[in-house]
C-alpha cells in the first residue's frame, strides 16, 4: 500500500464519526499480537493540557535516554505528527504498512478513524522496540481507544471542564468520570487538585499535585519561560503560558511515581527542548507577529486570555482571526476573549464541523458589540490580507480551533 492509498483508506473511515468503546479495539489488537502490551506506557487525559503534558513527558524521557514513542491528537499539518519516536515522525512507508496491517485485521470495517490510527501507533512502537510510550487520549478516557493499556506506569488527568458534552456528559462530575476512567487499580493516578476530583471515587494510587510550578520570568520574543518547581529548582521551558507550570508539575509527579530512573539533568535538558505547536505559538513574519493558539473550549480560552493579558503584545492593537467548530460552546469560548476584541475577522476552519463565518460573526458582535467584525473565507485569506495591509495591527492572533491553528501554520510555512 502506498502512503497516498493509506491516507485515502483512513479518510474513508470519516474522521467526524465517533464511536466510543473498547471491545472492537481489544479484539482488533489481539489479531495483531497485542502490540499495546509490549511497551510500558504513560497515559494522559484531560479537557486541556494533555497534549502539552505528553510533549513534556516525551522530551524528558528522551533526554533520559529512553527510546520514546509519542501518540497524540489531533494533528496540525500532517497526520504523521500523531505518531513519533524520539521526536521523529513515523515515515510514510511505515505509516502505510501500519494502515495496511490494521485494515487486514479489520475485515468488517468496524474501526473508526481514530481507532485505526491507535492501532498503527501501537504497532509502530512495538515493532520499533520502544522503551516507553506516552499516550494522549483522543476523547474522554474510560471508553477511549487508548484505554486498552491495562497497567500504565502512571496515568494523569490534567483538567476537567466542559467539552464534548454530547459524548462525555452534561455535568463536570460526569465528564470527570470519563476522564478518570484511565486510572487503574494499583497504578499511580496523578491529578491536579480539582474540586470535582476531590468528590469523585477514583481508582489507583493517588498522587495529587496541589501546586503548579511558578513562572519566574518570560522571554516573549523567544517563546520561553523560566519555571520554579515546588522544590525550588528552576527550569527553562520552551513553551509559553502560565498553565504550563501545572502541566510540568503533573509530568514530574508522574515520572517520580512511575519508578523510572530520570536524572535531574534530563529534566533540564528536556524542558529546554520541548516543542508543542499551536499553543500560544509566536511567529515573526517580517515586521509583524502572528500568534497561533488552538484554544477551542472555555477553559482553554480563559488560559489564552490570561496569557495574552500578561504578554507585551496586549498593550497594542491586535487583529483576532477566529474560527470555531459548530459543536463547541461558542459563547463560552468568546466570552474570555471579548475584552480584547476590537478588530475581529471570522473565518471557516477546514472541517465539515466548522461553524459558518456569518453565524460566528453574530456571536462575536453579541459578546463584543464595539468590535469591528469582518468575514473572510478561510485562514489563508485572512492572514494574507492582514500581512498586505500596512495599516493593519502589527500583531494578529489566530484562535478558536486546532483545525484553524493547523491551517494558519500551513499558510506561513
């Protein structure tokens, strides 16, 4: 099978189709020799922060000398981003081989888009003899395809907030039940000290991170910050946002609870090298600066708003390029950003689930009645117009969806 054929076969499974459950995946992996049982795993769930936490874990484990597989979602530019070993994306050839094997073991075409990719990830990590793998849940946790791992080195829940309510529940307690479903009896269960989790009946050996690492200083131009851990050590982190201190603290607690040997120098080296795109990512484009953030739910929007307010960029006019999925809490995403919206351009993210720009424009005008709102076709058109216009603000923020973040990054590559 060629890479192009593999992509076509994958797309035929309809990315928008979501069928939660583990029985199909377990039966499928059994046909392939249970590759998910051959590599020790860290497992990460949460409404927000799980991708960044996985990136931190992967970078630190690599720095400690472990051959590290990383499985995340969604991707921004290429589906191959979801599966990597030691920072290198799965090759087109290996991706095609993995899809071919997965399809051969799925004669009845039962697996979803995400489940096929999960199969490829497990195959690739086992075949490549990884020493450890870091797994990000796709949605929820209890019924997510990645939750076939029976005894993770440690499981982490980063945050609980409203998102995907149609699948995970309408209350925070119901959502928490799904997210914490990755905790396993007898294994470290690492979590932030959240009220909704204090009231929950949880499995596993509890590891509660009560204080995030604190931001000491920020180099906005270089996209770096210095964090101070609860023990007083300082680390340079190549990601922006005060919330990253919480993610780093969770990752550190998980590694300590896992029993793996990770020296202090690996934390220093790993945190200074970690990369996770589309999260308050600042890009210099000549004399202008584009900030790309995939914030797509209320909690993520609050984090974006806090980071933006703390940044020097907020002291000057900015253009906000916004695009949101129609199944998201649009008003909840826009409300934290409303105080900053003076010049807004609404676009359609590249997804069949995208909210139509004219409808989004109405939402923006309701939450920010003083904003000047215009409509463009897509991110590429909006960014090109902003770059051409000499009177436009020197800073633009592209936010509201990871699909939009990917389209923005593709535009300026």
